C-alpha cells in the first residue's frame, strides 16, 4: 500500500521518525523533524508541526526528560470516568467515596 501511495509512505516515515524521537528521548532532533515536515506537502503533519511549535520548549522537554506526568493523568482519567458513570445519579459525597475507594 505504501508503494502505491507516495504521500502515505512519506507520512509513515515522518511518524516513525517522531515515534523514535519519543521512545529514545531525542527531543533535540525536534526542530529538524519539523523542518522536514514543513518541506513536505502533507497538510495534516504540517498542522501538527505548527501546534508543536506553539510551545516548543515544553515539547522538547517532554521528549527529552525522563520525568512524566503520566501517573497524574491516569488518576485524572480514572476520576473523570467515575464521574461520567455517576452523571445525574448521585451527589458529590458518593463521588468522593467512590474515588477514595477506587484507589
């Protein structure tokens, strides 16, 4: 499939390069990756690159440092899921008990 669609092949190459940057914490390569994406004619990736540039320092730090807010995001996600399950059924006291007992 990639052989028949050059745009899809280039998109796959860019995505693989970005994944390698994320997995190996090579945030210092981000500016080069963005330049390569801008040189290509793939609108979705160009939009993604523009979004990354809006807070470039934070994105580079996120791709470089070993620290992660993943645990906090996981807890937030769990609380939001419990809240959605209870929507319209109970008050804050029950939500509080469910959150405390879910841990």
